[in-house]
C-alpha cells in the first residue's frame, strides 16, 4: 500500500531529482500546499501572497522505501537553518517544511529534526517546520518533470542557486 510524503525545500524543480527513480517511489508531483488561496497558480504563488509553499508530493511504498529514508534524503537537499527561503530563491513560498499525512510521519519528522539539530552539522538552529498536510494543488503541467522538459534551463538555474555548493559543504565534505 502506498503513502504520500510532502516536502517543501525551495524551488520544487530541484526537489524532484533526488527522489526519482528510487525503488519504492511511484511518483513525484510538484505543487503547492499550506496557503489560503484556493486553486493557486504559479504566478500568484511566486509572488508570495497566497501563503503556499512550493512542494513535492511523493507517492511511495514504505515497505520498499521507508519514510525515514525519505526524511534522510530530504535534509540533504535543503538548508534547514534559513527562515527566508532556499539558496537564491527568497520568500515565504521557498521556505522549508515537512508536511505530515499521519501521526507516525509527524513523530518520525520530529525525531529526525531533533537528531539533525543534535548532530552539530549546522551552526544555526534548524527552522524547518513540521506541519499537518493540507490541500495539495498540483502545479501547472509545464512544472512537472521540469528537469526533463527544460534540461538546459534547469541545469543553469540549479548551478546558479547555490544548492549544490551547500550539499557539498555540509554533507559531502
């Protein structure tokens, strides 16, 4: 039986590739969660006026890829100490958050955030929120699998973002 995991980690384009093509991952949809506007569109969300986060919603088989493994992979992709966005993407829509779909996910997310904070990996406090999942609005079709549809632009944007340098500094050094 599959479950959903929903993560906000800045630009949703960069949050797809780390999770795709792993055993037990059945799908990843870019979208919006956590705001007040019904049926938001990208142009509204990117202005930061709807309250939504850019998110990826992952459908996964917990028997093949446990939620805890998704959390481990999530933390590597983000700067959990930045309250104002991620890398070159600034604004409330680019903040980090873990949206839990049931109590076991909430407990696992709280535990993993506490372990990360205790690890000493970061000099600043962990500010990533753990929030109940709300209505998920899929992003427009052109955002889905953006890295495959617009490879050149995706690579350029990612290179400029500072995300890979952050990963190298904190996780691969």
